[in-house]
């Protein structure tokens, strides 16, 4: 499901809301999750899962074309762990 499909589905399920309002709501939710992760906070949505940021240490990688060693710097990556209810619903 893409973001535009999510907006269309929510607008369909909530006919009392304008599409532009649904777009603003979805954008605000995603922006808040992004801002919280940028601050290093953890975002937990009960029954769905938790978003957090993990630190990857620097390492030596390989250039796949030449096989030469290439230094890869440390970086932060987003991480999502599914909630128990979501896992149970999928299985």
C-alpha cells in the first residue's frame, strides 16, 4: 500500500472528512514519527510495532566491481519491530 492509497482508503472510510484533511492528518503523523526518530526517540504504536534508531559502527566494505576495500562510516538506521498483535494477526 502506498501513501496515496492509504489516504484514499482513509477518506473512503471517513466520508465526513475532506480528502485534503485526511492528507494533512497522514502527513502530520509521518512527520511526527520522523521528527521523533531524528531526535533519537522511540515511537511505539501499541498492537502495531515500535520504530527506533540503531547505530551502525564503521566497517570495511568491498567495492563489488573491483573487490577493493572501501571504508564505510558509521551511520544511524531506522529500525521497526512488529508488535505482538500484528505478528499474531499475520500468522
